[in-house]
C-alpha cells in the first residue's frame, strides 16, 4: 500500500474496487489488525482502534475461516462468544443464510458457497453497525450471488455502514453508494459511484464517405469527443444525452446517407480500464 | 482469562485428535512406568541377583522416596507427546486461519497468545498431576512407608514439562505449518539436541547440558547408578542450572509474545 488515505462515511455502502493483487485485502487486513502496516494510521468510529471495536464490526476477510472439525453451529458459538454475545442470535443468522438445515454438519463437509454463507452468518452475529465484506460473492453460485447482493442491499437499507471489497465492477456498481479504486496499492480514484464510474453513451455512425461523415458530425452539438474507429465514427456523449434521431436528421440534411447507426453503452470494464491506464501513465 | 479459556475449551472439546492424544499420553505415562517397574521387580526378585541388586542399586527406585524422582525421570521421556498436541492445536489455527478470525471477531492479539501460553501451563500442570498419581500407585506397591523426600523432583518435572510445552509453542508460531513444525520439533527434541548435547559435553567442557531442553532434563537425573553417571560426566552446578532454566523460560515467553504481537497474521 502506498499513501492511501480515505474516509468511509457512516451509513454508506463503500466499495473498494481493484484488480487482483491491488491491495484490497491488505488494506482491510490492516484495519482489522491481522496485518501490520509499516507506517500510517487508521481509526474506527472516530476513536483509536482497539479490539473492542472489532466486536461491533462484522468482518469477512478473504476466505471463510472456521474450525473444520466443528459443525457450523458450534463454529458460530465460538464467534459469538468472542464477540461477547449470547447464542440466541445463532438460529436467526443461520436461517438468514439458509444454513439452518445443515447446522449440525461439520464445516469440512460444506461446499464453498455454504462456507461463504456461514461466514456471512458469522458477520451478522450481534447485529453490528459496520460490516466489512471482502469478495463476499466469491465461490457462490448465481442464486447465491443474487441472494448475497440482496442481503447487502437490505443491510444497507437498515442503515448499516458496509465496506465491500471486490474486483467485480458490476457488483460494486449495483450495491455501492461510494467507491474507491485501488491499483498496485495506490488509490487512483474515490468518491460517489456515479462520479467515479460516470458512464458515457456512444453513438456509432457509419456511411460510405467516412471523412465527409466525420466533418458533418462535428457540426452537431452535445458530444464530448469524436473519433473514427474502423469503418464507423464514434461520438461520445454524457450518459443519457445521445439522440440518434437528431444525428440521423442532421446527416440527411447535409447530404450524408447513413448505413449504420447504433447507440452503445460504454462498458464499466472500459471505464475501469481507462482509469487504471491513465494512472499508469501518470 | 476464564472467559478466554472457556472459548479454547469449546475448540478442544469436540476435537477427536485432542482426546486420542491425551488418552495415549496418559496410558503411556502409566504404561512406561509400569514396564520399568516390572523390570525392577524382576531384578530384585530373582534369587541370584537380589543381593547383588541391593548392593549395587540400593533401594528399589520405585519405592518411597526415590519413586518421585524415578517416575519424573521416566515420564520425562514422554513429554514430546503434550508438545505434539500443543503444536497441532496451534498450527491448526494457522491452517484454518482462525487465528486471524479470532482477532477479527474481537480478541486482541495479546488475548489470543496469552490463552495459548496459559494452556501450555495447564498441560504442564496436568502432566505433573498424572506423574504424582502414577508415582503413588507404584510407591504404595512396595513396603517402604510414604515419604515426601525427593518430592522436589516432581516440581522439576513441572518445569521440564513447561519447557517442552513452550518450545513447542515457539516452533508452532514460527513455522506455522503443522507437518513441518511437528517434523522440526521431533528432530530437535528427540534427536538433534541429544546429539548436540553429547558433542558439546565432550568437546566443549560439558556445556551441552545447558541446551534448552537438555537443561531441564538435567534437573532430574536417573536415581540409579548415580555414582557411575557422575564418573562419565560430573554433577551439574545446580544453582547455575536453575538460573539457566529460568532464563530460558523467560526468554520463551518474551519471544512468543513479541513474535505474535508484531508479525502479520
């Protein structure tokens, strides 16, 4: 990690986005005291960090960590005991992640998805106000992924602060209100999701004479950039402002007949690629 | 601390390896002492050798008061077993990554490692208790009346057990991986240190007896043929030996704590 500084506002869903090995888990490891930073500091709840804070935070770090020879329920008892809670919430959290029927099975017999869900259940013990999820949908099947995202959204609605690390862009886009982007241990962007991951509309226009087409298109308004790509001209617009009808009309009036006209959404991957690329060249 | 111990107990209670090894340890202590006791009885009850044995060995080693020393001495050879248990228990935490999870869930690093050290203490204490009971079982088989002379050797056994336990904790927290830790522990405790100790005793002015585990072994000499033993190697300077042993124990504790408090988990 290199000079990363950020603040997570209370009650938000804060996404930490970055490719594999960008330092997401390292950062979360440092704030949960399992990794030691060479320098720097962090605070929880505006206080100097201490073990008691972590009892009020539900954390899933990297992998589900449980005693293989104990049943799911007994594992949760240990977690509840460490967090200083009674056992009364265990049935409730097990039901929330659909593991109630398998509560007596040994952890070692669980599938990857079940292990992950047990870890989520453990996070929910004690109804913590802050939740830290590191790749929470790792290893889950599509249904499990949808359920987990649903759970995170519901938790967010309950007003909990959620820190979600992920390399999945759409995951962050779907559930987060804020986002920080990490690359090679550096923070390259942070802020509201719609600002950081602001999308663009792309209008692809094609005609016989590309040179003439481009010069005609340049006289339209509203676009932010324009370029010829292969046998089409691409016009970039801020989200939701591209008007294909007016492009078509404008070209026709100026004597250019279109053979191709298509509206494309710029993919998040491209956006993300751009962000990380520009950070590379800086 | 009781709360922490209760959680450790939750981890151990349903761990079959723990129960099997503990049972094995208990049986081994009683069993090994029984074998030696049986050999002693055979020697002393053979008509021809009886007089000779009494002449050379003196009192039967398993009679009071030497029984305290004899049982401690013999049981000392089995101390690798609770060490093995300790290593398995701690390296399990590393391989399940539950050492991380315990911290994440709200234990401080100090709490995590302290309770492991207390566990080593409890195991040493339990081992001592087993030795006391075993010594009494065999002591009362023979005619000598009960005596607490030489009972200090049981105390030495406690120190020895603690030393083996803490060395196993060190290897576990440094090596982290179960198989490798067990391998290193056995190689060192059973083979390497003994060889090294003999070599150092021979060429380096009897300094081999001050090696970590050997120094606690030296506290309890075999209560038989002591004069012959002393011809091979002189009696250790006991005050110095005690200082060395204490220093080792303190060093173990300091090292383990620092290692766990400061490194990445």
